[in-house]
């Protein structure tokens, strides 16, 4: 696998409203834990849609991993121009800091948001340009933004052998439990 799409929940869908939330480091460790073996097997590009949540935390992980794996590249491909412009200032600053560590950035539509078609076009491109997906998703949480990407990725897996990997809340909880147990040793 050369190109991997990493995505999942938006921060608010996880009830995370700032970068100091105690769950973020565990989510990032779960992402890193799945990425490292792939990198060591030849993964070259990690691609995200750059949405505030799992996408940007994955970007942070990749930026850190690039120090150990200098061949690794990071791309953010958004649906439309300036997706962060309506975000709160602290989130905009975080986004812009992340973009400084990106090797390739593009917007599928060169205009501001004006319809769901832009999101579909972005997702089409992301699925077409990647060999697999790592998706943070919880089957039992009900509806959420990753549901549609999951359905499309599983269809592509069935039709073309696209690789689908999942991170679940249980994976993240296990990491948190291990970390907490270490604190008691």
C-alpha cells in the first residue's frame, strides 16, 4: 500500500471541543499504532480531508512520524476553498499550523462551500487516489459523518479489493487503560 486515506469523526461528534481534551492523545496513539507498521511496509502518503477532528489529529501524528520516516508524505485535500474560515480562531490557528507540515494541499473545488456536491467530489477523489482507508468509526454510536465514507469504502473493498482498516472506541479505550495502568506501576 502506497497511499492511505485517514479519516473519521469530527471533534464535536466525539464531544471534543478543544485541543486540551484528555482523549486526543489516546486517539493519536491509536492512529500511530496502525500507521507505523504500514510505513515500515512501504506506505508513502497519508491523505486526509483536513476536517477538524480525526483528520487533523492524524496529520499531527504523520508530522511527528516524518522525523523517524523521512520518506513519509502528508496531503490534505479539502472539498472547497478555505474550509476553516468560519471556525473559531483557536481552531483556525491549529489548522494553519498543521498545514505548515503538509507536503501537498489542494481544494477539489476552487470556490467557497456551496453544496454537498463538493463533499461528494472530494470523497470520490480521495477514494480514487488511495489504496486503502483507516477510519475511526463506532458501529454502535449511530449516525455520524464517517458512516457514508465507511459505506463507500466497503463497497470499493468488495468491488476492487480496497483495504479497509478501522479504529474503534474500544481500541482507544484499551490504549487509555494501558496508559493508566502504567501510571500505577
